[in-house]
């Protein structure tokens, strides 16, 4: 009788150190791992992958919440295919192209991206998923598919990858590279014909930066994402409306409400800390409004290409699609 090898050790070795103790406490861990592999193989019988490779792939993405749930909630079939694609198995990539790449078309259609750009974005998505850095013949890093964690539908995850890739592509043509944000704010944020605002800026510059940062962090994920789309990615109301699948008037109202929350929150913080008299509050309010755009660029326009994330880094989309993403 051939003894079934244990999958526990390769799984634990791949898991983040912070969750290993919790995982080791799962009494039937090996059985659960074999069940995940068996379900994946049943879904994709034509994709031969070593069981140890599958659990290693799963282990790398385990979170503390998943460990505490004893791995309940994972999607074995999606994980198995993602693992096979990460290993560059041709049949797996062909299956992915056949069954999942149409999700890219769905995502781009919702953004109202025209046919000429769709073909380019699909190629970028494919490269991002399967090549990572470098080229197909000589990759320098793993493709994004290696980061799929199995906690949400792979189809929705692919849609999110497509949306972000498209936004990054749009950003290349629209976004200015700000080498010295503070210098630009000093030069352009305040009108030269408003001495009161100029005085406020010189006097309360550091306090403003701290209050603005706190007020921005207090906003919800959607409000932060809306502000980034408009002020950093330079998306207009129609483009934002397409992403959320809402009318442009609704998109405008959402954006204006987010701006007003940010402005009022910053004002309240400054008023409480600086003990300003009532006759100076109007000047402070004008100062805040005059700097909101470039301040948002400084706070939200760093090297990261995400604002609001879920477990696998998804940007905010329709609530039904907020499962996971890079």
C-alpha cells in the first residue's frame, strides 16, 4: 500500500511566519490541504501539477483571517488554475485565455473604453498576469497571477486587474510627474492677489499639512478613491461614472461631497488646534480650498497604484466585485 505524502510541511514553509503557529494548530490540516488539491484537480483534470506545488502556491497568500478560519472559504478550482498559470503550463494559460480573458472585455466595456485601446490594454493585462517584469522569454519577476489568494472569484479578480491596468495606461498620458510637490504648492496653490490667504499659508503651513492628512485619512475608501481618480489620475466625471456604472450627475455629486467632507474636516481640525477667531475662519477656508488639488496629488499620488484595497489589493469597484485583486 502506497502511503500518501504529507502536504503540511511544504505548506507551512511557504506560509508567512506570522500565521504559521495558527496553521499548525489546525488538527486536520493535512486532510484539508489534500481536499483542496483534489477539488482543484477535479475541476482541471488535464492540468498535471504536483500537489506540493499547489499547497505552496496557496500557502504564500495565507492571511491571519484565513488561518483562523482553518482555510475555510478558499476557491480550490480557481487556485489550481492560477497555480498552473504561474508555473507557465501552456494548457493552463490556454484555458485561462479561453475562459477568463473575456472578463477583461467586460471590465473595459463598463469603462467605455473604445476598441483601439481595448486591444492594447488586453495585451498589457496578459503581460501583467503571466510575465511580470521583463519579457515573455526572459521574465525578471513573477506575473500577477502568482498573487491570487483564492478568497474571491477569479473572474472578478481578473476584472479588477483589467481596470487598474487600464487606469495606469490612461495615467501615462495624463499625469504630470511632480518632482517637488511642496515647491509647486508654494508657487501655484495660492493666488498672488489674495494677501490674507498668502499670510495664512506662510503662518500655518505645517499645521495645514497635518490637518489635511488627518482629514483625508478619516474619509471612507470610496471618497478617497474618487478624489484620487479625479485629482491624481485626471479622470473626468464621465470616466468615473463609467467605472462605478452610475450617471455622470451622480458621479459629480459623489465627488463634490467627498471634497466638501475633506475641506470641512480640515477646517474643523485647524479651528480646534489654532483657536482662531471667527473673523479668520473665512481666510482659512479659502486657503484650504486653494490648496486641495495639489495637496491631494502629494498625498495620493505616490508610487503606489492603489488607494482602497481588499485582501488581495483590489481597487474599489462595484461592491459585487470587491473580492480581491492585486
